[in-house]
């Protein structure tokens, strides 16, 4: 995946949050979100709450290594660079209630 494409996703998120003209449709971000498995969506929601890998692992009864693997897949599928950006994607596309901590 090209750095330019990741940058484009970040621009979309930024422009959406700050009401700037969008570079690309939010539909693309929503389509990317739909590519995530149910478990990846769970991990993304928890990561968006700034939970650490160990906390996510404990909450979902997974190993930290598995959580790391899911996070890598999430970043790749959403075409973003950092888990910090996951929070913005979740805010844009996820309408399910947050799981309790």
C-alpha cells in the first residue's frame, strides 16, 4: 500500500472532523470498515478507547500477540498509519454501542 493512499485516508478523516472539503468520499472509509472481521471491529473499538494491547487481550480473552496481529490487519485494511487514527474511523463509521470496560 502506498504512503500516498494512507495520507489520503488521513486527509479524509481530518477534513470530515473539521468540516473541510473532502478529498474522497466517506463511503470509501465505510467500505474499508466493512472489510474488517467482527473480531477486528471489536479490537478496533477497544483500541479507539485508548486501551493497550494487554487490556484488549484481557477483555477479549486473546493473547497480546493475537491482538497485535488484529491491529496490523486493521491498519492495513483501513489504510491508516497508526492506531491513533483508528479512533477517528470508529467515530465516523461505527454505530454500535461501545463494549463496557
